[in-house]
């Protein structure tokens, strides 16, 4: 019953992942390739966490 009010950690990670991808896209459009690469790497790390947690769930 109390699991109903428990927040889903995967939902938060997916939201962060989408935000990092948007930031990376914006940096790429501005011509900041180093920033794009950094944000893309951060997004990839988040995706690995999402995949790892979804396997354990």
C-alpha cells in the first residue's frame, strides 16, 4: 500500500537523461563541440545507470 507513494528512481534518471540530451543538442547547435561531447558522455553514463537499475528491478 505504501509503495503507491514511493517515487520511481528510474523516472528521475530518465528525466535527467532527457535534460542532458537537450543540453547537448543546444551546445552542438551553438558550435560548442567540446561541450556537446561532455554532455553526451554524461547522458551516456545516465543511460547506463538506467539500464543497470532496470535489470535489477
